[in-house]
């Protein structure tokens, strides 16, 4: 009976050794991974909701207006009536409602 108690105490002690590691993983997920997944979902919804005439900014800092939208690309017009075909994932920001800087 005494031997059984020692074995049970050793097993529960082993679990207590892993408890801080499990706690660190849970905190890491809650503060790092979950918010990043939320931002990615919002960005995907934004890109899917783009329409002709929206003013956008690309990840490279190019400002333009959407002329045509395909499944994986966007044709945008930049200053001087030049057209660029860009990947849809390069669009980072909507500037349609932004006020111009003075």
C-alpha cells in the first residue's frame, strides 16, 4: 500500500512539472496566435469586398484606383492613367474614405 502511494505521488509530480509549459503554450496562443488569425481573417474579408472604383494602397506603397477585379489579381489605375496588374494579396489598405493630407 505504501509503495502504491509513492508511485501515485511520483506520477502527479510529473504532471506538475509539465503544468508551467502547458500554461506558457496557452498564454502564447491567447496573446499571439489568436490575434494574428483574427487580423488575417479581416484582411481576407477586406480583399474579397473590394469593388471597382475603390482607392487602394499596395504593400509596396503604390496608390491607385481599382479598375478590374479577377479571382487572384486586380488591375489598378495609378497616376497618369497607367495601369498595373497586381496580385490581390498585395492590397493592404482601403483609401476610398481617407481625407487627403494637407
